[in-house]
């Protein structure tokens, strides 16, 4: 199994954020900081290897770290960011988190890495009720399957996972850690100030 430092983590900020009025979600402020900073604040104590997948405002995102965009056009969603990461990053194990989860677990990397077995393709977080398909740690051996999946026009992430040796990690002790904020209404309900960028 990999150690946390043998994993490289990618914050997925490459989507269109259509439910957020098209604003670049990673740059929307939450309690005085952009979403991307909240996620980095959680990940940085856990690993020194963090990159950002973004297709817009890349210069702004470069303030926060290494940035790369999708290599597939038309926003194929999280799978596009995963595909780009596997081409951009050399590590065998690459982890992913969305940019709109501001309170991810402080022990996410350790628990995900510890769950890996020699034949594991993908490790996915589970909050006790539902799988969290964008909070994942995967081995680069899935790249051929991912490329074939995308070439076939498929976009549903869980369908790809079913083709791989997937295991889940139970985070039911921190179920609220995976709350993601998709709309201005959800932001306001979260009790924070919403400022569009």
C-alpha cells in the first residue's frame, strides 16, 4: 500500500458550475476564503503533493499551486480531470477531491492510502449512506480503461468504477465532511457569505 507521501492529490475545479450561475466554483468565497483555499487548508497538512485541475482562470489558480487543464474538450466532468491528471502526474497513486467540499476529513489521505491493497484499482470514500465518487484514490493502471470508457462517450463515473477493482473506505464517523455546495442557496444555508467572482 502507498504511504500518504507516495500519493499525489488533485483538486477538481474544472467543471462548468452551471448550478452556481456559471461562476468558477473554486474561486467563490466561503467565510472569507475561496473554496480552493479551504480544500488546500485541509489537504496540505496531509500531503505535500497537491495539484489543481482547472479549465478556466488558470492564472488565478496558479496562486495556489500547480495547475493543469483537461486534454479532452467539452467538459467531460470529473473523469476529464482524472484523465488529464494521469497524463500530467507521474505518481502511481493519484487522489482526487472536489473543490466544493470545504470540510473534508483531516485524516482523508491517511485512511485512503491505508485501505489500498496490491490489486486495488480505486479507493472511494463512503459517508455511511452513499459512495462519494469524486473523493477517490486510484492507481494509474486504470488509464487504458478510462481512455476506452471516454472514447465510448461514457461519462458516468460509477460505471467506470464497476469495471475496476474498487473498494470503499468508511467515513461514517465524519459523514458531514462530504457536504458539497452547488448553488448560491446552499451557500447561504451553510451560513456563509456568497460573493460571486
